[in-house]
């Protein structure tokens, strides 16, 4: 156990505490400090998280634990809530040991955005720390990818000047190297950046592993359901969501945070985030989604469906269990017009009721939209009350129905029970269907349904087995024997595709030209998928005009370059990359092509100006 250690300050990175220990211990060689803390001279200092925590905790003493250091003095909590339970456990083992797969499991290696290469600080935090503790230190919330403001003082972060490039070093903040002025550049996204910083800080305060990816996914479903972006089948209306995000956040903002997305990409971050995908989505993009949904990180809720989690109350006033939670499940369907969810609740007493959702308050679960069946318990109680001599209005109040309902069921005994009504109709409708089949045996199932629509639909709903057994044998559908002039169709498709191609090249926001896109736009997807071999000219044209991901990126960048030239502005490759929203590793692959295009475009423009 060490004789002393520089105990971490509130929200201080463990890296910073070790840097202060290295300074106060008087060690000249960083490897000496590593050996004292980790029993190893080959541990690589890590700003974000680190490894070999088991050895470190043994050195620091019983007042420290691996979980405490990981939760309160690393940036791990920024990522933890969006990981699966299995991945969380794996990372905990990585941190305890050599951490070999740590950053790969977190997704930082493959999915990093808005990366920070250096160390960052808030000038006001540095002043406050110096007054309170006698020295500034590295706050973990200031090192988060994508966060450029201090969540507490709402001012931009500044990069700390670092000398030397060795990986085997610990940087300690010193006030004399910091810019503490109160002059900052104007930021058009300042308000958004501050909101993101505050939400990111709240992520860091969430107890370790109290949330997992499954619960976060459920929370998104609850939030999207409130915006009517979830179908009755519990699927996300992706296209509607895309448009609403781009309107709510603006494409410029998404681009500035390296979070623009291609709607046709099967693995764009919005689709991955809202599906049960094993892929990782960067925490900043989760914060952008929550920003669009106007949801505070501290108030996330779990989705239990449009009618909440059961059991549900029986609302049969004639039953002894009235308002008690006796219904275990709900059947959810979609309203054909409004697309809102409709819940049907069936109790064992025979009472069946439905209402539109979603429920927004606890009181909503005691609301009836429509009674579908009263059941035998209700019918018996009605009969009992009718024998007491009570007035119709009093009986209606006792049973929780309208006076007309009491009259209807009291005067017509056949309606006292839903099952009786059903039985009477079944017999009549069976006879109707049997009679039309006997009289006109040549009729098809569709013709019988059209002729006896009411009877057919009732039997289909309540006695499908009898209906299917007695209808004529279903005839197999055969394709009409048509002769297709594939040459003519080939020429037609070529002309239509050429016209569409010109339109796609001129639209303001470029889209990648693919077989799928052309097929959808022209309504010829089936032939492009199944009969392309019969359309040789169409196939040859598609081979020429369709784009790979890289060629599409080049076209996007060239479009940006042309716009900059028109504005007589200076062309800088970093600016082209940002405006075209191309990731750095992809941009590196096309940089040479773009440089040649810029040179050629500038030469052409210069020649035109000289000729004038």
C-alpha cells in the first residue's frame, strides 16, 4: 500500500489524480510512477478510462474500489447506459485487468465522432478550483467527445497546451499555462452545445450499470409513442422520424456534429438507435435524439406499451371485482383512420370493453370507450334488478350504462347475453351462405363474400372454422398469358431512367443513385430485380450511372467545391469535408481525387476570366 496518494477531487479524471501524484512524489521518470501504482512499467497512461484497476486499488487501500473509480473518475458513465448488460460486465473485467479490448467494446475505435485529441478545460472552473483546492485539475466532463462547453459555467472549453508527444507521460494542469480571459468567439450553436453539455454531465451522474441498452431502447419507444411514431405492431415509423429529426434539429446542426444520416442506409444511426441492433451508437447521437424528443436524461421512462403494464381493471359494475385489477393482458390493434392504438380488455366475467390510447394518466385506465360485450354476470344482475321494481334510470345508474341500453336488453331477452346474440345470428347467417352455395355452385369465394358481405364477415369473425369448411374450394390464381415486348420495355426504361438521372443530379441535397432508388422512384423495382437480364440496355445504363458509396462521396464533395467557387471563396479541404459530411477515414481515401478536381476547376475558371 502506498504511503500517500493525491485523492481525486470531485469529478476529477483518475488520469489527472495520477498526474498530480507523479508531480508531488518527485518521480522524474513516468515509468517509476507506473510501477508504484500498477506494479508494471509498461502500462499506457489513458486519459479517458484506463486499466489494471485491480492492482491500483490494492495499492491505494480499502477506501477505494474498482467500481468507485470507474464510476466517478473516468468517462465510462458517458457510454455505460447505452451498452448491453453483457458488454458492461466485459468492460468491467477489461478495466480490472489489462484493458486490451476496452475501447473496442465501447465503440470508441470504430464509432468515434467529434474526437478530441488534446486535454480541455473551462477557464472559470480552473479559477474556482485554484481558489478552493490550490490547483486546477482535469474535469472528466470536459473531455467527452462532442462536448465543447462547460455544463456549469456555460462557456466554451479551451485546449490545454501540451508539450512533448510521448504516450508514457501524465499531464498535470498548471494555471500559468491556461488562458483565463473572458473573450470567446461567437458560436451559432451555443444554446444547443450548452444543452448537450448539461445532458452529458447528467449521464455521468447515473449510478453504475443502473441502465442498459434494452431499457434505453424501451424508453425511446415510450417517447416516440407520444409523438405517434410507433405503430400498433410496435414498430417505428422510420421515414416520419427522419423528416421530423431533420426539421427539429436542422441538417446543418447534424452535419456540424458529424451526425447527418442517409435515409436509405440500412445502418444509419437513427435506424440502429431505434432498433434492437447489436451495433453501437455514440452517446452524443443519443443526446441529439433526446434533444429532438425534448427529454431530460434524468427523467427517462420505460415503455410498457400504449396502455401501460398490466394487470388492468375490470369495469363491469355488476361484478364483485369492479375496478379490481383482474385482466392480465390487453389486445392492441390500430384504428384504420387515425392510426391510434385501440386496446381491447376481456375479463373472465365476460365483460369486454375497448378504448383508444395511448393512456396518458393513471385515470385513463378506468375509462371505457365502447363496451363490446356485457357477459353473463352483467345479464344476471340486470335480470335481478328488473325483478325489484326499480326504475329504468336507477338500474342504468347501478349498472353504469345508458337507460336505452337497459331497455334494449330487458325488452329483448335474446340480447341479454352476447353469446345468445351470437348464436342466433350464426344459425341465420350459416343458412344464408349455405343457400347461395346450393343455388349458385359456380360462385367463387370472393363473389360469395361480395354478395353476402354482412353474413360473410360475421361468420369470418365468430365461426371461421365452419365458414372455411363450407365455402367452395379456393381456386388457384394463374397469371394471364401475356406476351411482353421486352425490347420496347427496355427502350422505355432507358428513356425514363435517363430523365430521372438528370433530375437526381440537380437536386439540392444529393442522394446516392442506386438500382433500388431508381426502381422505387419509377415504380419498376420488380422488373429490375427479376427481369434485368431481359433488359440489356437498361442494365448497361444502370452499370454506368449507379454509384458506390465512395463515388457518391466524391460527387457530394465536388458539388460543395463548385458552390465555393461560385461564391469566390477560398477552397479548403477541411471545409469541404465538413460541408459534405464525410467521415475522416473516408475523406482521406478521396482527398487526392478532390485535389485534382479543385485544380482543374480553378484552371477552367481562370481561363474563362482571362477570355472575358
